[in-house]
C-alpha cells in the first residue's frame, strides 16, 4: 500500500511542479526544461489529472486564454511563452550538450504562437481545446461558463471546414501530436478526434455521425490486423488512436478491436504497450532537427509514459484486469526508480530514461503525470 501511494505522490508532485504562477493567473507548462512553454496540446491532455487535483481555476484560466487568443481564422495557439519556444528548445539542447544549465523563466509577458518551429500550424489543437472544455465542464459543473462559450466553441469547431477533402480532414506536415514525423494527408487520429468532438458536442446529427464513422472505417481499416492504419495509404499503425477509439467507443466492434490490438506488435513487441507506432516511419519522414537530436524513433519505438498508463486503463475498462495490473506494475517500477514521471523511455535499453547527446527525456512531464494519476484513480492506488 505504501508503494502504491508513493507512485501517486510522485505523479502528483510531477504535475504540480509544472504549474506556473503568472500575473494572468495559473497555467500549466508541458515540462521543466526544453518544453517549459505553455503547450496547448500537453495542457489539454493533462486536464484530467489537473481536475483530479481540483485545479479548476487553472484549467478555466488556461482555456480562457486559448479561446480569447484565437487567430482570425479561428486557430487557437499551439503554445504561449514569454520568449520564442524555439529558443527554449535550443537552450535545452545546448545545456544537454555542454552540461551548462541555461533556463528561461516564464514571465507575465506571455504571447501566443500559432506555428510549431515557426512554420507548421497545428491540426489537433482546436479539437483538444474543445475536449478539454468538455472535461472541465463535466467535472466542475460550471454551467454559466459553458453557456457563455457556446458561440466560441462553434467557431473553434468550424475552423476545420476548409481542411475537408472527400469527407475527411487533410493535414499538413508535422501538425499533430506526432510532430516528429511528416504525416501529410489523412490520418486516423485527427479524424477520430473530430468524430469524438462532433459526438460529444452534438455538432453533427446521428446520420452525419454514422456516415463520418463509416468513412473513417472504410478509409483506414486494415483487414490483415483488424486495426486502423495511422496515415491513409501507408502501413504504419499507431497506438494512440487505437486506444482512443476503444476508450471512447468510436469505431465498430470495440471489444474486437482490443483483442486485435493485444495480438499486434504495438502491444507485445517489448512486453509493455506504450511505444507510438509500428512499423517505424521512414527516415525521410523525420524532421531534420529531430534526427540531429537522436530522436528518429520519437514517435516510433520509444515508449511514452502517457501511452503506457493509457494502455493499462484501456485494458482495465475492457475487463482485462490481469493485463491492466501487469502494465500498471511495470510503469510504476519505472516511476519509483526515477522518482519522477519522465516523457519517454528507451525500449532498446531496458526502458531506461531516453538520453542522447542533445536530448534528455523531459521531466517532470505533465502529460504523462496526468495519465498516471488517472490510472491510479481508475485502477486503484
């Protein structure tokens, strides 16, 4: 029992360490080093953990900031910072290479940024903000805020209309959470998120939802594995979207989808479900700066804390209790070993914390810590 509480305490502390107190209110940073910016994506994925910690005012404050600072076309910021996020990442790499500790604190003069690496607009941020708002409302019961935001929610959703081609969203390079890989075109995860948002907010009627679900199924389903391809026309399959589809019951035959996943290398190749994609993306897809950092497998075979925790939760919800507890126990072993929640672990080196010449796995990692807290809540402490 003491060990179980230990992990929850570590996850709680990991998440709370990334809370930033600014004149504009409290915000959550993605990490403490190269990801010290206020990343929208990481914040949104961390909202369930923040809500478990009763950080309602923080969640509301950061959502309000993102909603208020939309671009003219409706795009929410990909991150906010008081310096260029590129400089922050470069400082992290320089610190890693030289051993110097160069850090830039966030100040009250934060401003929104809309393009990752100065070039690529995000495709998933608007949907993730809507899902985070949905989570906040249902946890807090903040009816007045929810009603006041309805027109904003609609505009945030409508941002996607120009991106549809032949019934599915088409995305640009490096634009979703797997932003190390040049995933251009139609992706399962992005369209699945849009389906999830449309369903939860009732933006589409039942017939439209059914048609969109069928379009996704027909476009991505792999008869050989019983799973869904990550990018239309390519052989890769990614864990993130499969887990999301099962957890939110978005695709047909969810129970069968889980059974197919358990037979796939994504689940059993390294003994711990948690790495992002199999087979790995072609080297030509990987961003040059990612290759330079030694992170060619960032969204390939490196294992993520949030995906390990999510796999455990999905197994539990599917009634596979023994597997859920096995995965939970393994992840807890890593967390106790490190005394914090790291971002990524090296599957080729016995799940040691990833380390290269220019990059060290981010810690504490908000997104992972949130999922660990949720795992502890659902499976028991």
